[in-house]
C-alpha cells in the first residue's frame, strides 16, 4: 500500500480510502491581516479578524467606543493607533493606506476624534498623539 500526502489529504492508493484533514493555516501576520481588512473607501469595520489583528476580541474593541461615535470611525482610529503604536518599523508598507484612512475620516467630519484617540490608546496600551496619525 502506498500513501501519499498532498495538500493536507492522505490518499491510500491500494484500498481506495481517502482521509481528509484540514490543512493547517499558518499564523497570519497582524499587519497583513489589518491591511487586508481595510475597506476600499479607506475605513475599517469591526469584525472578529480585525479585533484579533489588534490583539483583542470584538467585545473588547466595542466596549470603550465613545457613545457619540460611529463604529467604523472608532475602528478606523483604532487601526491607525495600532499602526503608529506597534508597526512604525514597517511604516513604508502601510503609510499610503493610513493616508487613505485619514482622508476617509476627514470626509466623515466625525466628532469625538480626540476622545477616540484617548480611549484607543488606553485600549491598545499606546501613547500615540492625535496629530501623529494625521487627525
């Protein structure tokens, strides 16, 4: 009997049995995860994958959101804080998407940005200034 392992599937050729096992996904780089979740408009929306990229659960991300702020504004500010707080060494890789996010935020004419930056810093354990992210 000859066994062959191909793309996560074990095939036993002699007795025609096929065993399927889920191929293990490699852990995703949080930066790549965050980049891949940005909407075409420039914002981010809350989803479990985004929360995981930030090192949090969706509930942990949602709870400190200032009441007067829309969720997509809040999450976009969190993403910018995270980039500036944890990924400055890779700034060349994300600076254009950050500029797109800031442009989107400005177009929203969102109120409570200062409050969001303060709450976001507290949530993420950062000390990023509002002007450092371009707001």
